[in-house]
C-alpha cells in the first residue's frame, strides 16, 4: 500500500513539473515573440523612403543644385583632373536608411559621347557578400571618391554616370560630361 502511494506521489510530482515546464516555455515564447515584434515594428524609414524617393536622375556639371526639400539629391563634382566626388545629400526631414546586400555602396560607368561603355567600376572590383546599411541624417550626405586616372583615357569627350546600389535597385543616378586633353 505504501508503495502505491509513493508511485502516485512520484507521478503527481512529475505531472506538476511537466506543467510548470510547459508554462515556462510558453512564457519564454511569448517574451521572444514580443521582443521580435517590437523590434521589427519600430522602423518606418524604408517605407517612407520608397514613398518620397523615386529613382532620382539628372545631369549635374557643377554639383550645385541647391536645396531640394524632400529628396535625396545626387551630385558629381570634379575635385581635380579626373577625380570626382559622388555625393548623395539627404534633403528630407527624416533619417534615410539604405540597405545593401554586399560591401558595394555605389557604382559608376565611363562612356563615350556616343554611348559606348568603356568602363564599369563593379566589373573590375570585388565586394564582400555581407548585409549592411548606410544611414543618412537630414542635412548630411554620403560621399565617395571616383578616380579615373588609372583608366588611361585618350583625348576626347566622355560621360561619367554614378549611382547608389541598395538592395532595392539602382538609385540616385547622376551624370556629368568631362573631357580629356
């Protein structure tokens, strides 16, 4: 008789422990789910960016477009012969986040005036396959240097075109004409 009572107490104890473990697992699941939902639901940058920014493109020879409220403004400015600065300025009132699937942030091409592509940066460069992002606060800009001396261009007229390479495709394209004497 005493042995049957011990078995019952043993099984009751195991049932209570199983019930407690299930409750603990359920609470942990709810906690982890809540943290994930809160973390994923706090950022509106990408959707706002998509609404505000269509594929901005244009030509800019001097880099001085002035302030264009509500847009990301690309520019190409000659720093010295065959050295250009590609800049994308945040003229919006909110921080913009650009997400990338590799270490590449921008690309550029050099073409003849007739449209023949002579060089594309990404075709000769290597990039790490890592996720990344760039955050641009209002009034700030991303800046990249483009050096064309190594291309050994012959005398003539050319077109330099640069753009950002975020995960959602080519953005903030801008072109400028230049000559080599």
